[in-house]
């Protein structure tokens, strides 16, 4: 008889020896991906934001960068970072959102047609202007992102829109003196071309790094930061672990991208910041550095990028 796939929250991992930062998480989105019941048919618990923060802190993840990448989540992020001292914020118009704000609904390489919602009635320029207004009004918004390009879900029209949106976000980050968090999906060359042509902000972070060793070395040479998420723990991702090993530990960050990209051995189950220690331990294994040293370095790098919490 086939074993029923588990669906509920994974057990908490062993606590880290020193606290670290979850460099990229979407706390407001976690309820959207939760199953109604677990493998035993029991209702799945929906923790509050406060409970997520407390659960993470209990295992050594005491600070997070909360990311809002559409207009409603940017406003929610603005409110959350005012309420919770463990959170700093990053906000932007996600590249897949940018195409919809620009009225582009072409079928992408994934074979799907994006469907606009009410928030997309606002034009792209106005949407980016609203992001800028929120960032200027809250000194706990410490990054512009996630922005970049996503060629998995868009065709040629969308790619052109995403490139323009990316450039506008780069300019905004530099104007405000803030770091840039990059979304790069199936667009490595395109993203790097824009960064080199326009000049990347002084602190540029590749969220959920997915490139190879050669790209990792190029990024490191430019002084950019690479943030590794759950996929670095997956058994088949030797190329990604090789990329991690190829860059200085001082340019490495870690993230959950919760509620997405749950680390091994819990793929397919809900993700939240309390599961970040699995990724941190993989960083230690790959780099060969003691876990306590990895934690100290990751924490220091996060504060170097975003400032003190």
C-alpha cells in the first residue's frame, strides 16, 4: 500500500548555535498555500505572523526580511515591519506583476495565460511610483525587491516590459541608497546584462540564486551577494552546491522564500522561517566551515546589507 504523502507542518529542526537572518520570506502569503487538512485528515494549523516569528526565533532565526512584491503585499509589508521589530522590509513590483500592470497577457513558455486582477488596473509607472512612495515613508523598508526578469512565464512582449521595470527599480534603489533584491528565473544572461549596463546598486542580492559556478564567480567578482534557499538542500542540485562552494562565504546569504521552496526532506509541505536551519546546515556542509562560524558570518553579512534591525 502506498504511503500517504504528509501535508502538515514539519517538526522544528534543532536550534542553531547562533542566530541568523532569513533574507527573504513572504509571511503574509503562507496561509494561501496551506492545505485544509494534514495526512491524517486533521485541520492544518494556520499560525499568526507573531507565531511564525516566535517559532523561528526558537530555532535561531531571530530576524527576517519580509518581502512584498505586488501592491497589496507591499502595503502589508509596510504595516508588518512597523509592528514587528524582528522584520525589515523589501518591496517592489515583481516581474510577473509588471507585465500585468502593463496590460501584457501573452501566453508564456509555461503554456499559461496570466490573468489580471483588480490591482493591475493601475499602470506600471504608477505602480512603481506607489512602491517608491511606500519606501520613502518608512525607514524600516530596507531594500527594493524582488525585481528582475522571469522568462519562464513570459514571452517577448513581457520580457521587454520586465526589462524596463527592472531598470526602473534599479534606478529607484540607487536613488534611495537601498539594496536591490533580484528575482532571476530562466533569465541569467538578461539580468546580468541589465545590471552591467545600468550599474548595479552597491548592495545587490540574487534572491534564491539558481545559476551555475561560472555565473556565481561573475557575481562574486562584481561584489554581489548570493542568497541560497531550500533548493540547495535538494539531492539533485550538485551544480547549485558547487556554485555555493565557489564564492566567498562573506557574500552568501540564506533564505526560505516561504511559503515556497521547502528544504529537504520536507519538499511539498508548508515552508516558514523556522525551517531555515536546514539550509544553514547545508551551507556549513558545502563550505566545510564550522556551523557556529557560518551562523556568525551569515548574520554579519545580513546586517552589512540591510543595516541593524
